[in-house]
C-alpha cells in the first residue's frame, strides 16, 4: 500500500443542485501530500469546454477579467477551513454560474503521484418555493388565558423542476432568539424542539397537514411559556448524488403574536408570628381575568422548608370544585367570596412553625357537561413562626467536693432555682461542659461531657467517653431540681472550668417533647497546686573495651522526684552511623520492658540473633541491657528511654514523665579488608533467545584473608529503564550458605545464579526476551570470621549498574516466511505456465486458411 500512496484532491460528488439567488459553498480538500502543511488551491469554471480562472489562494493575479469585479466585491471568495481544505463561496448565484467547477492544487510533492485537481457539476434551478400565512392577513395578535387552546396555519408550496422535499418548522421567539417548537422533516418525521418533547407525547402540541399545502400548529393547555411571536420556517431539500440530503434554500413568514394572561394565587398575609395556644388565620386569594363560568379547587399545604416540593409537603386541608371540604379537627377551611379561601388553625403549637402555601386549580365546563382543568397554580410559601411560652428560672452551680491532690474525688451540683410560670407539661434536663484554662488569652471552645434528651437518656460526648463508660465519671439526678457530676479520681487533665446548661422541654399535642429554653450556669474552676515531676536517667558502660564477637553490657540508673510510688518502663534505642535499610530514619528501637516487667522485642529483626539481646530489671531503679556476639553492624550510640508511671484511679497506671539517658557508644577499631564490587559482561548487547552472562566480581584491599574466612550474600537487581528512574526489581539472591532464591517472573525467560570462584558470581538469563533489558547490578553483603571464630557482617556494597540491551534477529525472524513465500510463488508460476501452454496447444487451436497474395514489384516514387 505504501507504493500506491499519492496526492488526492476531493470535491463533493455532483451534480450540486442550488437555487438561483442563494449562497453556494463548494468545499475542496487535499490529502496524502508532501511538502508544507498549508496547501494552496486554484478554482476554475467551465460552461462547455474551456475553463476560466476564478480565484486562487496564493496568486492575486490568477482571476480572469470577467470575474475580477465579483471577486473584488466579495461576491466570490475563498474561505480556508484548515491547512488542507478551502471553501469556494458564491453569493447570489445566477443561471450563468451553472457549469463545471474545477479545484486544483499546485504540486509540492517529490514525485508526481495521485490526482491534482477534481471537478464538480453545479446546476442552478429557479426559485419555486413560496411560504405564506393565513389568507385573511399575514400576521395576527391573539390574547388568551392560561389553559386555553389555539391553532395557527401557514401555507408552503414549491414548483421546483427537481424532485425536492420540504422541511416545515414552527418556531416561537422568546427574547431575541427563535426556538423550535415542532417540525415535519423532509424525511416525513415529526421532531419536537428542546423542551417540547413531553407536551408532544401528551398530544398538547400537534402539527397537521391540510389541503392546499397548509400546515397547522395546534397548542392545547397554553401556559405563560407559550406567549410570543410565532413563525413558520420552511426549507427545501434535495437528495444529492451520494444519497445525502442537502438544503438548497430556506424561507420564513411570521404568523401571529400570542399573549397569555396568567392566573395568580397569593396569600394575603406575608410572614406571620403567633404565640403558642393562639389561632392562625390565613387567606388564599385567586387572581384571574376569566369572566366566564369556572370553579376553583383549593388545597392548603405545610412544609418545614421553603424549598420542599409537593411530594415532600404535608396536605392540611382541601376543598374541591363543589365546595366539599375534607375532614379535620383543629383546622377549618371556608369560602369567603368568589376568589378567597380562609384557613383557620386553632390552638397552634411550636411544631406548627414552618411554611404554608395554597394551590388552586381552575375548572371550566365543556359542551358535553363535563369539567376540564385548565390551569393549576401554587402560591409562594408564607413563613409562620410560633413563639413558645418559655418558663422562667435560674441555674446555680457549686462544688461540694474539690480535690486537694491528684486522684482525689470531685463533685459538682447543678441546681434549678427561682422557677416561675411553669406548668405540668414542663420538664428539665442538664448538659455538662468542660473548658480548658490556658495561661494565655487564647479562646478555648467548650467540650461536651454528657447531655440528656427529653426522656432523661444520657448521651456521651467525645471527651472522657471511656472513663465514663468505666464508671470513673458519674452523672446523676439527686432530686427534681438538682443534677450531679462526680469524678472518682481527678487527674491533671481534669483541671479546668466546668459549667452546666439546664434545658426546659414542653409537651405538645402529640405527646412529643420540644426544647423551649436553655439557661447556662456560671463556671466553676477545678484546680490544685502541683510540683513538677523530675526524672534523671544515667547510662553506664560496664566494659570499657571489647572487640567484635564479645558481649556488650550497659546499665541504666533512674532517679525521680515528686512522683508517688513510681514504676518505670525502659526502651533501648540505637543510632547507627551508616544507613540501615530496615530503618532509614537512623534511630532503631531494639527492646523494651514495660512497667509490669514484660519484655518485648521492638525493631530487632535479625532472626539469627533472636536471643542476642536481653533487658532485665536489676533493682527497682536499675536496669541492665546485654547484647551477645556483637557485630560490626551494631556500631552506634545506645540510649535508655525511661517513662515514669504513677498509680491512677481504679487501679490504672498513668504516664507521669519521660527521660532520656546519655549515649553509650559501640565503636569497633578494626583494620580488616576493604571490599569492592563491580559488574562485568562480555556481551551486554544480545539477540532474543540467547543467553546473557553477567559477572559480579568482588575485590579486596588491605589485609588478606583466607577464602574460608570470607562469605558473601549476593543479590541481583534490575531497573527496567534506560535511566535509573524506576524502582529496582529483585531477580535472584544467593546467601552465604549457597541457597538460591528467585523472584517470580512473568515471561518465558529463566534465570540461574551460581558461584564460579571464591570472589566471582555469575547470573545467566536464558532465552532473553524484550522485557529483560535494563540496568543490572548486584548488592553484596560480606561476612568475615574473626579471630575468635565469630562471623561478622560487613556493610552492604552496591555495584555500578551495567545496561543489558536485547535486540531482535531480523534475518532469523524472516528466514522461514521468505523461503515459504518464494517456494509458493515459484510453484504457482510454473503451474500458470503449464495451464497456458496446454490451453494454447489443445483447447484454442483453429485452422486458418490464408489467401494467396501476389508479389508485385513496388512502383517507383516518381510514378506515384
């Protein structure tokens, strides 16, 4: 296909049928070209044989004399739509413009391939489309009421010599734009406009055809959105040579101007405020310009929010068109006059506060005696606020027990005093709050401890929830007017301000309780003088000097002040001088002993030395830490982190203060060998399916060691990218005991890892694939045996990566397909020659008798 590629110039498939006097747009595009992205175009025109130059995108002198005036006026112009496409625009096309139009593109290709011009036939026909309104007058004005029906007519006919179809659309003008209502397309389909789909399906909007090519728009149940100017828009369509529909012209005529008189429903009173136990009086007024016979249906609704819909609102009372009112005990609805309806709610309650609105439906009689609903409208909601009868009382808070020391009890009493104007339908509940007192002037928000709802059910806050559930904080009601808060064991975190809030609840008609008033007490401060806790921790190294493999031992001595019967928890930490992969932050938690003398290994992950660290309690304030068979990797600073605990309430321990000891350093002075690691490969570039050999070579400097005194852990990693910007992938590892571990692989290639000499390790990738490329390197962990026979682990050494490239063997990949193709082509060619020979030899043989020709001498040129 690459050899068949060439420039292609395209114009629409003709003939293009257009109406005289309209604007014609002929597109032209070019594809599969070489050279610059922006191409130039030339347009020419021919009525019979010769072409006349019209306009060009790159040559201003290209236009012929007979077209210069039209091009200069802009009646003929080129409009570029993209770098490889233009449009020829002809305004007010005339019969003389009928003919062939040719679009040409100058060559910018290296070789001449494809076509460089294309022609299209344009046929100009006469304007046979006429559109008109009603025969009485061109435009009328209609004044209608909401819910009425109306019909509009327009006439459209065409006498075009071609086989054309009409597309009729009824439109309405709202503001400055025309919107489609309903269309009868040129394909004979009805198409409602945006927003009219539901009304079209319900039959409220129809488009009917009648005699004399009339198109009638029928609108039922007119609403305010149907007011505006109406017009009939008719377009003429013809089917092109490519079977697609093309619009050749469009005309419109304004038919009528329609105005809709709305029906309004309002409530005479705006926002209302009444007192509990009073009556609520609202009136619904219907405003309409209807003078004929009609009946109104009225419904009153209640909602808690002004944004609620009818489905969310509560129907209070209704009156149908026959003035029949639904039954209700405390609510009545009366018909005051022809257009006013009164709602009366007796003995209102606080729960009656909300939004009230009425809905009215207008019914008119039909000729057959039935009633028809023409309009339905709802009023704006009216806000009604019912003010509760609040009781009058005061609240006093005092502390019957205050703590002198930590863990002493605290008791607060919240009392209701001077109660006035209360009824049997009033009950009181309490809410307890805590506010922390800060030395600065910062504002601290109060925290809820507990609260009671209307049936005296206790609801807990976030602060102290666990202590309340454990019984350390107790809430009680001592009498009808006194509530109590008791803290069994007061701690330093309980110091601060406390206050209570007494809430009054009123009983409503449905026996529900609603909060009517809140009164807060003055705050009471709970505070006692305390001395700051002090804690001192000293670490001592028992052995001043030791070598690798020996036991490290240190003690931590603790002393404290102002702490009652303390207990201590100890944590041993280490700060390593080199990077620890298990803890890159630098500080490692080794072992801990809590206040109950329970030992726990923290971040000690060396499985071969699980029992290598010991932490024990020597005395009440002295602890000893031992580390057996120390390694060079254990070098660092070791500290004791001690926490003092004091007994709290309920037998619980609480944290008092923390302390950190001085550091004890482990530093091994050694002059052992220095290890270096490098990666080598004889052929870093290989083909698919071959074996890649990668060598991890270890060299030593300094003190020489016997091979039996050295051992290595080797791990191979790969980074699948040209740059080292991705996470490394573990390929395989070989520990110092000779155990090989491979990671899971997705491809068909395989790995092998082996030790070929004391200081060389080889990684082989068998059957390499594309995904085996990337940077490969090894990480070596040396192990050295000391003079005491203990194996010491050295720091990890990472080699510089080497890039492995995997290529495809093109010759081997195409060898067998080429041989098979050549063989098949040879067999088919020989078979074709054999068939042709046999056909000419036996099947197509004919006897031909030639007539004898006389041989005559040619006459000389002079005698001719």
